[in-house]
C-alpha cells in the first residue's frame, strides 16, 4: 500500500464529541470514521486490522471443529416469542424494524434462536451430534449510552459460536476445548499475558455459572480478582467465600483489578432447544434433550481494547499478528537513488509477502515520522540520502527508542 | 470437508412456501436456510460459494485501484435529509429503526451519503483525487414482495463502489476501467458469454444514462435487446430510434431476450458531493465540483442467478471458480483397502490445495451419487472395491455423462 494512493489522512485532533481514547486514536490515525455514537465505519487500514483479528479467531474456531455459517440480521419475531425474549421488557436493547406490511422484525443481537431453528432441519439422531457452529458478523445493540468507542458499540463485529451436545459430559468436553481455543486467540493477539479466564454470573441467558475472558485494563468496566499463580480470576459480582472454596481459591492470593470483557462462554443447558422443540433420538430410539453452549467474542471490541492498551503518547502500537502492515517505509527526499532504493525495497518486501505501508509522499520528514508512530506499524524503515551514504537503511521498531543502520540484505533477512 | 462432520443434509423437497427455483435448489442442497421471504442464512457450503464470489469481485475491484472499506448498517437521518432521500415518499424501500431515545435511523440500503461524508474528512486538494472506494457487505431493502429467492432479497450481500474524479474526462476513464473490471468478474464467474453491458436509464440516482450488466435468463425480470456482434445490449425501457442512432446500433441486429440484472454502474455527476458540500481545490486554488460514479454488484444475487442458470434436472452445477469444493469424493463400502485409498486420496488432494467434499458416510451409494449431483461439485471421484480391482478410481465431471477410470496418479495430475 502506497500512502500516495491511500485516501486516508492522519489528524492532530480527534473530533470534540469523541471521548474514548481508543476511538480518538483510531480516528486520528485514519483507521475508523465515526458515523454516530457507538457506530464506526472502517477505512482500509481499520478493515485490515479487523480482518486480521477475524482470521486468528476463525482459525482457532475451525481448529476445534467449528463450522462457519452466516446468519441474518433480520429476525422473525415468532422465534423469539417462543423463548420469551421478544418483549422489550425482557430484552431492552433490541433494535427493531418493520416490513412494509407492518410485520415487526428484530435486528441481530444474538442468534441462539435462529441457529437452533436452522439446525432443527438437520438434527434428528444421535449421529448428527455433537456439533459446533459459528459466525463472524455485524451485530446490533441499542445501547442507551455508547461513549466507549469500539469497546461498546451499537453496531459491532462479533464472533458467536454455539455448541450442541448429547449429554453433559460431551458438552463439558467441548466447552473446555473452546476455552482452550479462546486462550490461543488471546495469545496470538498479543494479550495472552493480561487476559484471564474469569468465573462469572450466567447473566440473562442461564442460571448457571459462566466464564468470561477479562483483559486487564484501567478503563475496564468490570472489577475482577486475579489469582496470578493459577492464571484465573473471579468477577467481583459473583465472589463470595463459598465460591472461592468451590474453586479452591485462596483469598490471600487475589489481587483486585479493572478489566475489559473480551469474550464469554456460557452453558445454555437445554433452554433454547427445549423452547424451540428440538431434540435428538438416542441409539435406543428415545427422545433426548440437547445440551447447548454459547461462545461470544467481540472482534471490534478486541480491536478497540488492543488499540487502547498498547498505545503510548505517540499513538497506536499494533501487535505484529494484527498490524495492518509490518513495515512503514519512509522515503526522505526525491533524489533519484533514494527513490530507486525505496521503490525497489517496497517491491522486494511485497514480493516476500511482507505487507508494507510505503510513505512515498512529498511531505515533510517530521510528518512522515509522526504518521509512522501514530499508525503503530511494528517496523519503521527509512531510506534517505544520508542512509545511502553508508549503503544502508535505518530500521526502528515501534516499541524501541533506538534505531539501527542495516543493509537491505540484512533487513530482508530480519523481516522474513 | 468430511460429510460425516458437516452438519447439513440434503433434502428431496424444498419448503412449500419457496417458489423460486434458485432458492429451492439451494435449500435442497443444504446451501441456504430460509429465515423469511427474501432473507436467507448461509450454511458452510453456501458461505463458501459466497466467499468465492466475493474473492473474485474483490480482486478485480482492487485491480482498478479500489480501496476496500466497511461502512455501517445504521445510518443517520440527517445525511439523507441533505440529499432529500430520507422521506419514505422519496425512497419507499428503506428499513428504518430507532435509537432508545427515539432518534430515527436508516438501515444500509445504499451508501452514497455516508461515503461522501466520510471522504469529506480526507478530500481537500486536487492531489487527493481521483479515488475509488468500495465495500462488500449485507444491505437491506424493504421489498413489498420477495419471491425470487436470492435474486431479490430483503437482506442481501452487495459490492458497492464509488468513484470521485476531478473532471468528466477523469470520471469517464475510471468508469470505463471499472466497466472492464466488471466484464472480467463475469468472465471469471463463468457467465461472461451470457452477460451483456446494457444501456439503461439512470433510475432514481441520476438523470443520465447508465449501464447495467444483464445476464440472459428466462426468469429475468428485465427485457433487453442484444446485439451479439457488438457484444452489447439495450434495455427495453430506454430503447428508441434516437438512442439506437446515438449508439450506432442497427435495429435489425437486435434480438429480444429476458435477463437478470447482475450489476449496474451509474454516473452520479456531482449530485451527492454538492448536496453534502464536498468540493476540492484545484491547482490554481479554485473550488471545484467533484464528479462521482457508483458501481453496484449483487453478490448474493449472482449466487442465485448462477445457481439457477446452470442447474439441470439433477441439481446445482457450480462453475469451478466458485464451487464450494472441486471434488466430491465418494467412498463406497467400508472395506479396509477402500477406506485407506479414499482417506489417502482425501489427504493428498487437500495437501495440494484442492478442496474436497469427502462423502465418508455409511449411506447407500444411490444417496451419495444423488448428493454429489444435487450439490453441483465439478468433479466426482468414486473409490470402491470394484474400482480398486483395476487399481483405479472413477472420475466423472458434473457436466458430463460418461465417467472414466483413472489411476490416483493421473487423477492428481489432472486436478492439479
């Protein structure tokens, strides 16, 4: 990607109405555009980060046997009446709309009912189970306030997965498999060391316990108690002595911390399958209940949380696994040899599959350096008359203060 | 993908309320699930086809310099009031919804206003133009009737692109570039020979002429006149002697045909940029109008049109470029050597990057053959005790009647 062709520009200040640091930075760096509170459009750079996160999530969900589908945004009222989740008094953050003939519709907030309804076409026998189905798509939540940028959107990108098992043992095995896949996702996104599997309440979905994945952050809305030794945490909302005993947690090892919920997994028991009349026939011909689980992960929320967490006073700092490019290549000046070396380097890196944001504009050096920092690209490479005097280019990592002079050969080897 | 693990099943009959042949076939083959009229969810197989079409579209839009973004579904009323497109009397097929505080919102039907609004942050000078921005996402249209399956959805996947140029000449050059990219998309999707660039009316967007891409089909809602020699067509709605003269078309060469609109490109002049107050400054410091174009292509509509067009009495027939797998591998019986050869073949093909739908179920042969045909996978390969007697496997293409016996080596070479 050449900056001269990319339509976005960085800006010194975020819009006055944007109070969340993640959105301020993402807007200033040209990654997102604010449509309204809690609703953001993604520029080519922002979309790239989002797609990189999706790719990691998709690979890990596939690795545990998840089958990807795409459910719809428009939702029929009848399905949600069967599970008593249509009424605004029951679920107060639905967006709703209407067909031309007046028929009320919901806008995708969660997909238990439509997924179970779809699967009812395919599940009959014990041979059809277990199964694990997921999707990654835009969801809608009619939040009263949406002041947290990408952390709490009215329109947001989410991965939601649903498991269906023949009994509790099978359900628990799947649940733990998915829990491990969640851990791998956070590791790959660079937040594994600050993200804890956290015991929590089941919320509106289930009377049972559930697990949240909480990423430590000063701006988090949740308070958790972390047991670093055991690498687990407990949400403040559910903590009490009995529960600590149940989990074998020693109070004195716990540390209170603020955190952002970056995922959750719930046992659903047979609530939705029962309500929608979906059962399976066991190998003795008897009708049996289906035990389900649901596994959410906010993809755009992760983008916001990561943006805010790693940022420094110069701007964004993307982990390599999701950065929109690996190299921010700066050409200083337009001397013929400088242009040639920079153009060649861009071509060579691109040919090696290394994504480069090539600042080939005629802007002032200071602006180019500031953009490289603000956009948070992992490696900055500078080609100038001065570096070419030494037959080298300058390499600096976004998280380091010192730069070094390296030959093009060494650079290619280093980044490969 | 192993059939034993894939949750979908084929069915003999489509739901009684489904009257469109494309949707009937796609439902029977397990590619889509009907949520309500005009609203379909995609199974792993359906999503695969959709993603394959998206990939082709994306590559060709990128090849002409398109920059991919992701705009939002939720739309602020104010933007559309500025262009006089909010009122239901002006645009009667909006889905609308409300924030919790009562503020009315639109649901993404078209994105001229939000795109122009976003770009207003970035366009100042003549140096910032031209540019070409696109997205591929779910759109919503509140159709009174939606009986055509994927051909006319209330929720559908669309690619919409927008160009912004400094003057008419620049606009026309971009417009023709995109027109050529459209032709390449249809060629790659296997419908190039039946899809015509068609002169049409500008519709509600512009008083100017526009171009549609019409795919010949008996079930098409449009009537066009095709000039096969010149490889163009004219929509019946706009045909008259003056226009034929303008275009240098000889009436006697025209053939009337039914067709499905699978794309359209419109000159927008400066309607939206003017209404939203977005201009650029030329190299003499003067404020100038921006000349825009808009380029739509229905991704899910293409899937429906292709499904319906190529189908025969046995089911779907996917072009190789978008088929959910290249090979439908059937294992007949569970003799040890049959299982081993089939399993090995599955592993070898997969390792070569050839996607295989492996029917490893214990179903009757007749059901497996019927599924292979109904699902429309390009190549069918059978491994059985009988084929192994000859140390071979059986290969049949979906569009051919005759099968042939080939060695595994030859098969791998053929499909590579």
